[in-house]
C-alpha cells in the first residue's frame, strides 16, 4: 500500500501549500502558496527538506491523522498550535509534542493538532508528499480547484500520499520559535492610487488601529475601523494587484489582499504591505488588530535584504535534540548484559 497520512478529521481549512506558483498571473492564476512562508520554511528545515517542499497548512484548528507508513518524520511550526501523539487507536493516553521540533511517528500512531492561536500552522513532512505539481507547484488553489490534494481542502478519509516510505534514521532537530511570533504592526509603502485620498485621510489611515473582521480568507481580509472613502471616487480602471495591496472600496473599509488574491482589481489602493512583512500578515486572523506604519522604499528594500539573509541561514538555526533518542536505538546502544550465569541450584 502506498505510504500515506490518513485524515481522520480535517480541521476547518487544511490544505497542501508550498511557496506558490509565480509567473502565471497573466493567465489569471494567483501566486498563492503559504500564508506564512517563513513558518513553512522553518518546518522544512527541521525535517531536512528544501525550503519550497509542500506541507499541510492548517487554519483555525489542525487535523487528526493516522500514519500509514513504516515511519514518518514530521514537524509542526507556527500558529501557536499544540499537538499530541497517540500510540494506537485503543490507547486513550496522549503525549504532548514539543513545539518547534521534529518527531517521528510509526505505523498506526495518531497525531492530533489543536486550535491555531494565530494565523496558520504548518505540518512539514520529511520528503514531502507524492503529489504531482500543477504549473510548478503543489499548492492548493481552492477557488481554481487545482494543485494540492484534488484541488481542495482535506476531508475525513483522505489518504495524502507520502514521498518516503520511512523516516531517515537520525536524531530529531529543534529550533527556538521566537522569530515566529505574530506582530500587530505592518510596514507599508505608498499605494499606486494614494493620490485618490486627501492628506488627512492618509494620516488617519496610518494613525488608526484596524480589526480583522469575520470576512477573512486566503484571498483577502476585510478590516474594521475608521472609514476612508476615497476623495476622488472609488472606481478605477482595473489594474494589476499584488499580495499585501490594501484596497479601499466604496464602504471606505480597507481590504488587505492575501496569498490567493485576484490578479486585477478596480478599487484604489492606498498602501502596500512591504514584502519583508507579508509573512506577518499571514499570522493574523479574525479578531486580531493591526496598524500600518509608513516607510520609505529604501527602508522596505533594506528590510527585504535582511529577511533574505535570515531565511538563507534558517537551517543553521536547527540543532539536534539531545533528549530525542529512539528507544530502540537506546536499547541497542546500552550494555545490558555483561555475562551469562546459571541461576539454578548447584548439583555439585
């Protein structure tokens, strides 16, 4: 049987995501990919994958799954989500797993991922999934029904095929998770239609604190706060938009675009979240508050250079877990018997 993770319960929105499929927006296909690409990269680093290998992205709460492979190495990163393992279906005992560390499950073991505290969490798998890429990516584009597992979120009963039948024999790895903390301030540069707004509206936008409303999806998030109706109207000729664009529709309530944003839009854009903070945008969800700090293009470029350097050194942040030794390895290494003797009665 093909090695797989079988989904017992999927969670509200669990999809396969990698770093997306750039280069196809002219065809109407968004880049998509992980809401928090830094967390995805960290998970891949822990299990020994390349940064762009697909993982399970979990929003709201994670799935419960069972291992149908000899063994599989996993790492859960981001979102502040707890996780527990269970040795067998009949075993009522659950063992909490250390966040920010890899772990290995064997055939029949269960994994349960709890509620996601902020944004998205990523379950990285050593070797990734045995899924054919679409336009160069295994990311799920739900509205387009392409990529990932049958182009849709996971359901109970799905068997997500694994690329490896068993985990590589090695020590588990861990890393500190401080760099994955959420932020309530995002840096932005001036949007292409900033001149549609009066100067006092621009100042009000940067001074305000907005709340992310219930209308949130991988496509975009509607914000709740001070209304900013454009002084020169809200209808423009549709033009290209990018992840992090902040549109102002007729209601005056901003919409910040996420990873599966449409490729063109007809509302004026007051600002754009800088590329170095897009992963922070992916750590926010309904009910969270956020404000937008204006920066110059030079600062945005410098921030991107710094983030790129940090990402290139991500694998070096991992270290072996000294306490995470396979129990069978511990038994084989131990000198349990130094000799043989007869414990029976003497017949001399």
